[in-house]
């Protein structure tokens, strides 16, 4: 008997959802989310995000003290936005489709401290954990100057506790760096696809790295189980953490402020399309939640995944969220985009933000390397392969039947000349130069 995936066999899924056959054949495609616009499940609230914003504000003096790269911004961990007109021209010429409107890059590859989108959620959850421990021990009050947390006495206090995480790379990097800086005993359980340089950097920063020969699903399971044996260990769970989610969500109001400062409108006549690389889904889902708070119905978020590992797409398509893996559909989860090499999606992300996501793209690894090289050649920005996934968004939206259907359904076809396309460059700021050159060389072959 064929294995059942939820309430259907694989053959039945292909019959019910013809796009499943294309997914299984590892084709690049755009899937439109029929749940888009459904009622909010209420798992995360605007108050949750406001609390996160206030907490990050309290920590600014500490961050400015221990991470000099944030001093000029007063301890704010935020990334710039860039207009990428030369890249836009290239994409239009490559596809034979005019990319109308404005193309921009949200450079989370340049986020201070850890150089990736994970600096948002990962660092936030570590800071929240530290704050709670210190307040519960009567060592800190919310009205205090948090720069005091940099003192050796606090490092000694936090050294009595531990933090653990399972990661393909970037989440572990952000948590490992800030956790070790605070003084926590920090363990990062890393999957086989994690880059060697990320493991080396974590060890250099004082974190313990535990390596696995298996993929992300094994690393996070082992990390979760081992952390549960230690009552003084806080496990940061990329598949289920609300704190990670709201940390990412703070990006929404920050982007709104950046757009305002640059005179970029987002309204009924100037829609915003955002393309977010997706692994387990927590980061892009949290960002999408924040974007919807900031811009409402005028922002349209699309997730972009490797053709070999579209776990979030399959979670939404089947409605099974974390109860499905790419291997159920015959896919191997093998991709050079280490941050996106995830076989099973986050349960929380799908339930909290599944109704906010317009659709999902899939892209081949070859495209990731080609766009990594093109971004460097046209705009002089270095990113890592996974961060290049979103660059495919405008081509596929404007040049595909599904994309044109989406524009028509939402009365956007006549507004494409005034749209802003924003690809979220999720990481790459800390990639060693030798690795960058190797990525570039691979794309040049």
C-alpha cells in the first residue's frame, strides 16, 4: 500500500494538486497560496511585536558596548536598503520580460554582529533569556542602563546557565556569538550541510559546536532532547519559537521607517512585493507578519525555496505544516544553499503566518550562483548562495502565468510600473573572502 501523506497517497496528491508533479520533478515554479487572506489564527499579536521592539531598545546600550560595529547606530542592529537598478536591467534582459517598477535589496547580509537575517530573531531570543534570568535574580530592572550587563559579574552569572540551538549555520552563528559574549555556555548542534567556516567561527567565538552527519531535522531533534535533560539550559527552537518569530517581526516597522526616509511610498497605487528566501520558515514568516503590520494589504510576500527542498511550500499546500517532509514527496533536501537545506517546515510559522503569504517560488541552485555573481558584478554586493534566492522573484512573478493571474486577481496589473520589488538578501556578510571567491568561480563555470 502506498504511504499516506496526511489523508492522501502520493498519487492522490498529484491528482488533487497537479503542481505536485512539477515539484517532484524539481522544476522552478510559482505556487499561489489559496489560504492567502484567511482569518488570523491569533498565535502572535501586535502587542508581542511591540514588546520585542521595547526590549531591543532597552538592550541598545549593552549592544553598543560589546559590539563596536553597532556603536554608531546606538546599539541598533539593522541593515540598509539599496536600489539595484543595474541588476534590474540584467534580470529583464535575461528573462526577455521588462521588470517594471523599482528593484531594491534589503541587505540583511550586512546586519551587524552575525551578518544574516538570523541576527534579528536569534539575538533577540538570547537577549530576552538573559533579561529574564537577571531580573528574576534581582540583578536587573527594566529601568536600568543595560550597559551594566557587559560587566564581568554578569558574565559569571550567565555562565551558570546554558543555551542550545540546532542549526544549518546562520541561526547558530547569531546565537553562538551573542550567547558566548553574554557568558552563557552555548552549544550549537549543526547539520552536515553547515559550512565549515561557520563552525570554525563559532568555536573561535567561544561556542561549543556539535556536528552531525545527518541533516537539520536530526540536529534540531538531538539538540532539543539533550537540552531537555538540563534544567538550566534554554533551547532555542527554530521550529516552534514564538520569541524568534517576534524578533524577526520587528523588521516591519523598521523597513517602513527606511522607506519613509527615502521617500518610497507603499499604498494602493504603489504596492510592495517582497521575496524572502525560506528554510524552516520562521525568519521569513516573522518578517512577513511584521510587514503586514506595517503596510497592511499593500505588501505581498513570497517565499523562495530550493527545488530540492521546498518544505514550506509543501507544508502549506498539504495543510500539514510540520507533519510533512520533502522526502515524503521523493525529494532529497540537497542544496548548496545551506540555510535553506531543511526537510520539514516550522509548525509555528505555518500556523501564525500561513494566511499572510501570497505564494512560494522554487529555484534551482544554478540560479542562486548565477545571481550571486551578477549581484557582485552589477551592484558590488557580496551575499551567500541562499541569500540570492529572492532575486528570482520579479522575473517569475511578471513572467509566469501564475504570477500574471495573481496580479490580475488582486487588481495589480495596471500598477506594475509603480511597484517596488524588494528581495531580502538574508546572509553572507561574514563569509570569508576565499569562500566568496569560490562561490563566484562556481558561478563562472
